[in-house]
């Protein structure tokens, strides 16, 4: 009798027209994605939310169809934060903007911000209909929010980040990190990356729902 095919082996089964190298890459990516999860509270890093809000910030221009919530009441409301840590990748900004209505319906006081090196020159998206979020200067005299988030790019000269979406709970703890352009998200911008994109956005929505109930 033939032995049953294991889950690990089945991941390597070739699709029509797929060579062994592509199948191996797909399997590794799937494995990395499956390891992404909401971080338990006792294992989560503390995020300097007050420092982020006190950093130089450019407000979005007027006339946007979906205006971000005011950050003024975050201490009182215990708001969740979704931080779009952005260096050279634009995709996660566009994906975040596309799901913000869904996230706001679950957590109305949720705050969405972009952390970038220099707000005055930063272009978060090339999409014509992109949502405009506040741009926060992540690197300045005496502080580097990329370092505090654990997302400093190793080849970025100390000022550039690894692109990611980061969810911070109402107690300023880093509860989810979704990588874009590296790690489990290294293939997210490729023609075959739509499945990865969908999975990452599902994780984001699920995380916000979980934290909103805590």
C-alpha cells in the first residue's frame, strides 16, 4: 500500500507548468506566511506611541474622501494603531487604505499612520486614488522609531526601514508585524503575489477584530 502523502510533501507538489525551483520557493513562502500570527500580550514589545505622536507629522491634504481619526484622544480611548512603516514599497500603503473602512467598522477609534524617514519628500503611493494618511518622521535627533519597532533595514545606513504594517494595541504593545518585500512578504509584489496579499490583509483584519475584543 502506498504511504499517504504528508502535508510537507504535498506543498512541493508541482502545479502544471511549474518547475521544481518555483515549487520550492512557493513552499517556503507558504511556510513563512503560516508562521505569522498575533503576538501574545506577554511576548509583545512596548511601542513608544507617545513619541511617535510627538514626532514631526504632515497632516493629509484637505478633500480626502476618508479622513483619519484625530490622534488627540488616543490615551483616553485606548485606540489601536496600524502603522504603515514605509521605505521603498508602496503596495502595503495602498492595501491598508483599501481595507480602512472595514477596520474602522470594527474599531472606530483606530489610528492609521505612515512612518517614513522624511515626510517632506516622501511619496507613499503612486495610485491616483490613494488615501492620504498622516506622514510621521520616524528618524530625528535622538530618536529612531524604526529601531524601536525592530524594523531598521540592515543595509539602510541607520535611517531606512524594512517595509511593514504593524498593529499596536490599546496598551501600546506591538501585536502584529506584516512584512512587505522581505520575509513572508518578499514575493507580495510579484505577479503571483495576490494570494499572499489576500492572506496578509486577512491577518490584519483578524488581528484588529481580536484586539478590539480584548
